[in-house]
């Protein structure tokens, strides 16, 4: 749906299962996010197939974190496969992030949703936000598990930079709270793809977001 703010994190291995879930849920999604499990399990061609099957944007969540040349080599092939966005780590510095941004739309990590993010990433979030404000990527990743951090990141980000928030559902994040805190898009994975009825699960979450 064109007005959807919901992204499916399709973290499965099997190509057929991924395509089936994508077809069943596409009506309620803004985009589909693929990560290493699906790319390793099904090959990079799954990006192309998902776009052809659903017509939705595909986000390649590679969390690229290498030197500029390596980031560029990886991103080039992934964008060629049809990815609309690539997620990259920002802690490796502006040159490595630029290497991805020069090839296509980029989303950078300024904070993560798991408990361990408090150890090393959260203490430098302010610097990562500064980097985002300087480079102006499409968006940043912020933790749905900590709405207060989403609100803080929103308060520091320049207008126009989107906030995408993983951690809703299985990790404990509440979609409504995160949207109120300033998120633009909600990323949901296991609560949809691991359910007995992915279409019903995604419909229910979509309707919750519309309330």
C-alpha cells in the first residue's frame, strides 16, 4: 500500500518460502528488507525476484562496514541486482559511507536495537548523527526497542532524513510508541514471517499503525 509505513524484515533462508511470504504480505507493506540469511540461503538473485513478484522497494540490510573500495564493490553488485536501498554502518567513517551513497540510496546505522548496542554504539550515537546530518543519506536506523532514543535521534537529525526502526514485535518494541517518538518506518520480522498466517499478522500490524 502506497501509504504504508511498514517494512518486512524477511529473515529466512529458503527462496520459495521468502517469495511466498512476500506475495502474501505485499499489500500491506512499504518495502521488503533482506538480510544476509536470505542472500546466503537463496543467492543475490532473490533481490531481483522479490522486486518482480511484489513491485515493492527492496532494502538490502548488509550493514556494510569495510574500507571504501570494498564497500563500493559490494554495493555495486547489490544495486545492480535491483536493491533500492542499502544499509551501511556509519562508524567506519564518512569515506566508507560515501562509497555506498555514490552508487545509490543509503541508510546508515546510528543505533541498534539489541541490548549490546549500549556497550559501544550508543555512546557514540551523537557523532554518528553528526555524520548523518553531514552526508544526508536517505535515512538512519534507530532502535524501536527504545522509543526515547528514537525521540532523541529525531530531535538531532536534520529534516528530510528518515528514521527506520527495527525491533518491533519479537524484540519487544511497540509500533505505536515508536511512531509517536518520531519514526517514519517500522521494521517487523519474526512477528510476521514466523507466524502461522503472515498475511493476517501483517494486516493486523498495518491496521494498528493506521489508528
